[in-house]
């Protein structure tokens, strides 16, 4: 393959023939790529489904992100949605919009990133679609298996529950700010990597369900905004303890980067998205999976204070996090 080989140099079937061998398979696949549709087993009798997209210059910047990075992120953000329902991801279909002049190498690296992100979780890529367009768009639909259990919804949190989180908070947002001020990136490679290739605890979703989680979602748009979604769906208050939100290691890294950029690291923790950790509520006294740490408690909403997220009883001032259409928050 020539390093300068472009998508327009190949027929669609030729490009697919390069991509398919790179993609992971799964035991759930009865009919994989090559026919008009895939066939996936569903022993549970139900399947969980979600979809998400990455758009060039909206969700990723080519100067920062390799094809591998984009493929990894496209997989992870979808796998996390399945995990947040308490399910195990099984299969993905991926549609690509590509400029005709895009390098074939970049596309194959995207496939490798998808494969590497899926491999630890046993999820296969079973099909998709290709189209030409002016900018790259990666659209992924993912399926999951509840394995006989009930889905964990946003609406199940009850007063007296504990609030817990698995994964990291604020690292991806810090990485994005570092990339935006490129002169600082070499000093904080772990934070930059957290943005380019987030690595949430996908398997923790099913373990949380088995441990009795009453509500759960993945933190994609910021802790305050996503926590507010649980609060409103459940009609409760989620009161967070700021001391429990970050591990000492994460807090040290975020504080150092915050000083370099003159940013309060608490903003990254509370409003930064795309770490894709799992925010859940559990009954008090439940035996939490070890990767979850208690970060707050669920309180009863009152007439004076409706469903909300508070930090030590106070509603935080300022922006809650990312909003796709209101133009608030920061994401690239």
C-alpha cells in the first residue's frame, strides 16, 4: 500500500476488503459483514441499543487526532452507553463518511483503533456503510446483552442511596484544554491521552447491576449535567462530596495542569465530559464493586429545592457542562 494511496483510488469493495480483516469478531455474530445485514444472537430475548457520532472539526481535530484515536473514541463512547444500562456490549455497526481524497492508511488506522477498544470487552464490529462527503463522520450503533437482568435506568435513584462513580473525572477535559494550548501538551501526556483515548471501566456497568445499582449513566457531558439527568429522572437531589470526586493521583495531575493553564481544576471535574466513567446510585450499605467510590448521597427533593445536583448542599454557580446545541461547554 502506497503511503499516498487515497480512498478514491479504490472501489468500495476494495476498501472494505482492507478494513474487514482488521475488525474484531464476537461469538454472538451468526452472520457477519458481507451480506445486506448482520445477524446477532440474543439469548436474553432482548437487546440494548444505542448510537452516537463523531464529526470532524466538531468532535475531533485532525491536527490532534490520528485515525486510531478517532476509531478508539468512536468505540468507547458507544460501549460506555451500553455499560451504563448494566449490559455487556456485544456488537457494533459502523458507518463512515469520507472525503474522496482521504488517505487509505488513515481509514485503516481508524479500524485498528475500533478493534483495540472493542477487544477487551468481547464486542465485534459486524457491518456498516461507506459514503463520500466533505468531512469525516463516524457513526456507530452498538448492541448489548442484559444477560437476564433488568436494565439500570436513570429513574431509579431513591433518597438514602449513595452516589458512586467508577473511572476518572476531569482528565479528558484537561487534555482538551491542553491541546487547545498546544505548548503545554508535552508536560502532561497522560491527560492528553485521556482525551484522545479515554479508557472507562466498561465492565463495571454489568457489575454495578449485579450489585444492585438503582440508577446509572455514563458521564459524557459533565458530572453536573449528567448527574442532573439522574436527579430529574428520579425526582431527587444528588448531593456530592468534593473530597471524594478525584483520587489523590488524579487531583495532583489536574492541579498541576490547572496551574499551568490558569484554570481551576474543580471546573474540569464538575463540568468536563468525555471521560465516560459511570455515575451510579446504590442502596445504602450495598457491597459496591471495588472500582466504584462513594462520591455523595441521594436526598429527597423539596418544594424549595426541586431535583438538582448540589455540592455539599449548594447548587454550583456557572456552566453545568457540554450542551450540543446551546453552544455551552467546550468540546472539539
